[in-house]
C-alpha cells in the first residue's frame, strides 16, 4: 500500500517498517522536514527527492536516508515533470508499479507532447481552451471526477488557486452523490441557489467504472447550470489519462490567469506566510 501524508506528523499507525518517500522541491518545506526527521530518528529508511535545501542534506546525517536529486530553477508547479518522474521511477524500480516497455513509455510521451502543443493558448488564443476559460471568469467553479482521478482534481484546484487566484470546489464521485447532490439539485425545488451560476467540469477517462459513468451522465443531464461539461483524459492507461488531464487543466488555469490579469508566478500570500513562520517559533 501507498499512503500520502502532507503534515508535520506521521500517522499514528505508522511504523519504521514503512519506506518513507519525502518530496520537497526546495528542500525546505518545514512539515516535510519535520516528518522526515521523525521517521529517520525512529530508524526508518527514507528516500528524499529535492533540488537542495535541508532535505538534501539529511543523507549526510542519517545513513538510512538517500537522495534523488531533482532539477531547480523553476517553481514546484512547473517542475511537476521533474518531481513526478522521479517518484514514478522509484516506485517502478521497487516493484510497487509495473514497468512498461520502452516503446509504451515513448509512445505515451509522444502523444502527451502533441497534446501539450495542441493546448498551447499562445499558439491558439481563440481556441477551445481560451473559450472555456472565458466562461469561467465570472462564475464559481466546481470540479467533479471519479475516485481514481482525485489527484488530478486536487492539482487542478491548486493550479486555479495559485495561477489564477480563484477558488474551486472538488467533489469525488460516487461519494459526493450521497450528500452534495442535494445542493446541486436537478429534481424538485431543493438546491443551492448559486448552483445555476457555477461552471461544472467533470473530469473523466475511458477506464471509469460503468456505474460512475452513469452517475456523471445523470448529473450532466440534470445540472441546474448551463455551463456543465465533461473533460476526458485521453490515453491507453490511467497514467496517461491523468497526465493528459494535468496538461489540459494547467493550460486552462493559465488562460484564466491571463483573463484576470493575474501573474501566474505571483505567490505573495504564500511568501508572506513563510516569512511569518520563519519569524516565530
């Protein structure tokens, strides 16, 4: 099993038998450092992925800590490929994930490059990406998708937050159908009055469970808003579909940032919070 922990502490059930993979682009993310040192002091084996910083120095202090160096010179958001490829490569090497043929990986990367070029809003400023972003400018944003696409949904929300300074709510199907569906309405008079104003984007891929697909089809058919669309990740595997969706949604977030006049590299509140944390115990 693989468990993702984004906190200062390790789970209560954790034991040093677990391999810890610590990722921090800068190497100075304080919660990552604290949790990593907790694991190392308990005798766990840890692999760090970082461009430098304090995290990259831990192998000099702990013999059970190993470093996979990454490439710096850009924000973590745009270094996603460098970070994720190292995580993926490690998990494949350890046998936690299957190793595809070289031809399969190369074919995937070629298709993703075509998608990257095709979604480029600088080359096509009036294309589908720009048109969708224009619909999102003055409307609340909701993102839905199946459980296996949760990482993509979360990344998309984070990209909208950071690149375009926009909020977005995330719902995971089928779980959200047990409660949030009432707020969306679609049958009878009960619904949140702001639902009609939302842009509703449902992220999909061709390997979804059939029942999840039917749930999402029903939601599209009964959506209170006129701005509801499916966005399908293309690819032969879940991995390729997820990466395809990440590329597509990254471009949408950038298009929206330009429409708002927001510099996507500007992260003033994050920098201010880090400065405050550095000034206090």
